[in-house]
C-alpha cells in the first residue's frame, strides 16, 4: 500500500527535523547541502519537489530554521556576526542585503527616444 501525500509530507518534516536535531547536537550549522545529503535527494529531485506547494512549504520551513539559527548566533555569540551575516546574504539562507549596499548602488534611468519626433509619428 502506497503512502498518501499527507503521510509523505509528515515523513519529510520528521526527517528534516531529525537533521536539524543532529546538527544542533553536533553544534554545526544545518546547511541546505547537508539537508539534501541527509534526505538522500539529488539537486534535480529537490528542484522537482519545490514545484509542489506542499513539499515547498516544508523546505521553506527548513530555510526559516536556518535563518533562525544564523540570526540567533549572530546576536548572541561574540565574534560570529560577520560569518552569520555572510551566510544570511545567500539566497538559500534568506537573501539578506546590507542597507549600505543598497544606498551605495548607482541608480540610472534610461529613456529611449528611438522613433520619437522628426516625422517618426507620420
């Protein structure tokens, strides 16, 4: 008898939680790559699972858990802010951006006038 989608989702959540518990016990950051290895998923299969909103929800929870891990260590453990922030800037860990990098970025408005004036409207 095959499992229902709800059972497969519950099993996926359990395995993800087990992975996070193991990493916590080891004092190691729960990486996305480590999660895929623990789940025995190829990147191709992972991408396919992300197309399904039910499975995507579980992987989104895992991403939020990684963000939580990094954010907490960044503010509570001396000397970890830079490393945690660098990890948080990665899209898979939250995609954070420094305010300074936003304000320092050159912004440009380009207006194309091709076909305007000089009989172009005729």
